[in-house]
């Protein structure tokens, strides 16, 4: 958990990747809104307990629901590629590193 949260009402360290409005995100800054949901987690994604709906994300970030949907699809594809790549690696290393038990 970020240490800044213990002192402030909400996190204003936009260099932190856990910040809801992290400076590395490609957001339209003039459309960003501080919603009740953002205040509830105090801008720290570490505090998200239940997944947000696309509507809640679009309200906070000022994006369209379509942009959120496309982003989720891209993230899922990246994750699936990573799992496939890591899955192939782990199979080859497990066959090499097997111990013979007699």
C-alpha cells in the first residue's frame, strides 16, 4: 500500500503507477473527473476490492464505454499471449529439470 495514503485525503503522487490517474496513462486530462468511486479508493488502485464496471471507469477517466471495451480486449489479448509464452517455457524447463526418483 502506498505510504502517501496515510497522510492525505487522496493520493496526489501521479508518478506512482498505483495512482488512478498515473501520469503514464494516455488519458484526456481535461475530461478526468473526481468521482465518488475515485474518492472511495483515495485514487489508489491498491484499494480496489471489487472490479469496476466500464461505466465507473469511463466516468472517472472521461473515456467512452467503447474505448474502455477496446482497452479491455487489448489487455486480455496481451495476457493470453503472455500465458501462452510462459506456458511453453515452463513445459520445456520442467522436462529438463526433472529429477529421477528411484
